C-alpha cells in the first residue's frame, strides 16, 4: 500500500504545486535577512497596515524565509475598486500639534518602530505618531511638510501630536512647534 501511495502523493504534489507558481510569485514575497515591514511595503507600493492585515500580523516582527502576501487576491480587490468610485473623499483630516525630530542625536539608533532606518534614508519623509490616532504605516500629508509615512511612535507623542523627521538638527529646530492639518489617507 505504501508503494502505491508514495508515487500518487508525489504526482499530486507536483501537479498542484506547479500550477500556482506564476500567481504565487506575483502575490507573495519571501523575507530576506535585513528586510523590514516598511521596506517590503514600500517596494510593493502598499502600506505597512495592508501588509500586516493581509498576513494576520499582530506585531511588527518578521523572520527570514517567512512568506508574506504583498498583493490582494483578485476576489478581494473587486470590492475596493467599487468603494473608490462610490466615494470621492479618500482621506480624513485632523488638526495636530507638530514638532520635529532628527535621528542624529546621541543614543539615537535611527531605526523607527516600523523598521525604517532614517540614518540610511536621510531624505525619507517620516512622522512619529500615536498609533491609536494614526496607525503605523499609514500614508499622510502634513501641511507645510508634504507627503509622509507614519513610521515611528514616541513616548511623548500621545493623542493629536506628531513629530516630523528632518535629517539635520538645524532643520528640526527651524520647524519649531506648529499646529497643522494632517490628511490621513485610507
């Protein structure tokens, strides 16, 4: 019996595993050493929240060789297309108190809560947020700063407060403390 089952199982596995290779290659990503959720999301033009949602990730930790979904399946993509056409407003606007920060300080690692290395990406447009107000990985537009990603969180950032990232200390100081409007894209 074992002699019959082994070839049948092997044939079954070969037929069904290779039939989905082309679609799996375009919808999944195998995590490599050094990858971050932010880096993978950015590479595939999606948000960290989408990546976490599609993969049922509760935390920001990923591991090498882990396979992640990086594209919605065709069945779940159709309702989203309908939602876009039925609603013209694709963002929510809030008013926040904004300060600025830099990664170039004593003891600063430069690595955000979402895994973005600000020291290696000094031109990144990133903000620190209260994830209860603006979820990590969300794309935003900050008045006077531009389009950015909610990439970090801080102990002093609670409620409607944000920190905008600048690579130089002088630019962060020049920003000062402002009340600005933030568009949170859905």
